[in-house]
C-alpha cells in the first residue's frame, strides 16, 4: 500500500535529532560511536521516506533491518517497540491539513503493521534463545547429585520449551498441556506437593503462579493463528518470568531438604565442613538452572584466641554456639551455615542479590556485636568479620569452583581484618 504524508506533515517539527535525543538517548549512552551512527542512518532513511510517497513495504524493510541490528547488539524488544510507539505519536502530533482524521488512521494502520513485523523478528529470536537457555538449565539440573523437588521443575522446563517451539512454528497441533491440573508439574503440585510443602502460604503462592502460567499459555493458544506477534512476545515473557519464580521457590524448598540431609557439627549445630562441597555444588547448579545469584560469605570471630585464653575453652565453645544461634535468627530455612574450622564459618544465601545479601550479613554482624554471653559470672562480648561475594553462575559447574570462590571470600575476610575487624568486606 502507498502512503504520502509529505503534504500534511510539518517536517520542521519532526526533526531527526530531536527524536533521537528524546526517545533513544537512554540506549545510546551505552553504545559505541559506530553503533550510534548506524542507528542514526536507519532513522535518517525512515524520516526521508516521510518526505515523499512511499510503499509500506519500503518502511517495514528499514525497520526489519533496524530490528536485526538491535538484536545483534542485544537490545531488548521493548526498546525498539518504544521507539516505534514514540515515532508514531510524534508524527501524529505534527499532522496538519484538512483530512487529519484519515491521515491519523493511516499512520496508526502503518505503524501497527511495522510493530508486528518487528515483533515477529524478535519473537523468533526469543523462542530460539528460550529453548537454548532452558536446555542449559535442564543440564544444570541433570548434574545435581540429588534432584529432590527440582526434578519436577525439570519437567516444567520441558513444557516451557515445547510452548516456545509451538509459538515459533505457529503450530496448534499437539500443543503443550493447557490444563494446569493435569500437566506433569500440576499433577505433582496437586498431589504429593501438598504433604511435602509444609508452609501453606508458599504452597498457595506456587499454585497461583502455576495457574497464571497456564492462563497465559491458553491466551497464546487462542491468538496463535492471528499473527499478533507483539502480544505473543508479552505473553511468552510472562510465562518465562513465572517459570523462573516457580523454579526459585522450588530451589529454596530443595535447599531445606539438603540442609536436613547433612550431619551437623555436634558443638554448634552448623553443618559440618564435609558438607561444603556438596552443598556448594548443589547451590551453584540450582542457581544456574533458575538464573538466580547467590551469596557466599566467610567469617571469623575476632580475637577468638584471646577469649579462649582469658575465659577458657568452655566459654569459647559457648560463644561459637551463640554465634550460630545468632546467624540462624537472621537467615531463612533454605540458607546454610557451615563450620569451616575452629572459629571460621561459611554462609550460603540462595536466590539473593548482593545488596540484600549484604543487609543480611551485616545484620548478623551487628546482632552478634550486641549479644552478651554470661559465663561464670562474667559478661563476654565479641565481634565477627566477614568477606562476601555474589555469585551469578554463567558456566557449567567445575570441581575447582569451590576452591576458587572460597579463596576470594577468604581474601575479603583478610581485608576486613586488616581494616579493623567487625566489618563486612564485599567483592
């Protein structure tokens, strides 16, 4: 279809540079000069078209090329979608003439076609990426020594990849199970999981998330033959986000089971050091599978030898026990504390980012500093120093990882000691 807005558009008000400054600057800041120039070239061609008669295919071709360029630079669909939306509104606001309503309708029709063409390109790329990353997630789960609850999440990832492939192929035949009660995961959730998940609020949250997941899948099925690609992207993104939230909750529940499995240190109640490698490997694989970071921290009670020398080893033992109790007051059941040796401990916090992890670790530090141990008529207080880091798995697990990461947090702990003790040093 042919369009000609050259006589009705106030081109003085539709300046290319104004558009770039107003609607793409947040992206450009992070770009290199050549990428900025390339984007400008695309938009120069687009603005040029609006100065003359053109075919809709001419404009969609440029936008398709722009979309592929953005995909190659890992720029999300929402960015180019916002640019298309903003350009459409900018053009409409500068229309003048007698048939304004007709011209507005034409622009709306044209840009709807453009957005859908661009969305189709992004959708194909997104479905490929999702099936690929789900394969990585499933590999991480398959490497777990004990899958426990996570084997049900593994089945769920298969379902999600199948959904993505059906969207890509626009195939409604043998569509992934839409009934949340009889899909593989749903059967487990409505059966065995009721007894396994003791926390009712967590169980209800999981069930609600799973219902919503299938609701979006049903919406996808209903519009799959309508070529509403921009809507399909939105629904599939919702499915992935819900899937990850389900995986995160299951991983936390899995950690609780792992904690119960390993032997405890007879003095403090923390896990034994022998559990460290297994616990760390499981946490790494779970984090890789759910795309969630976790916190690794190492700590050491300050001047502990002086406490033993001044008050005796029994007092020292009671102080270690008191420290572990303090830690457990501030961590979740899915979190882990391991006695590494003597007065050294390792803490692992699953599914948490650096900022929140620091809050938890620092709260432990503050709380222990304020705690008083009364022993043999004397009040004893001590402090603790921490080294911590956020781990966001990008690669398949290797046996050397635990030693590498322990060395990093140990160095940060040493820095905390050097900086005056009773502090948290973060990588």
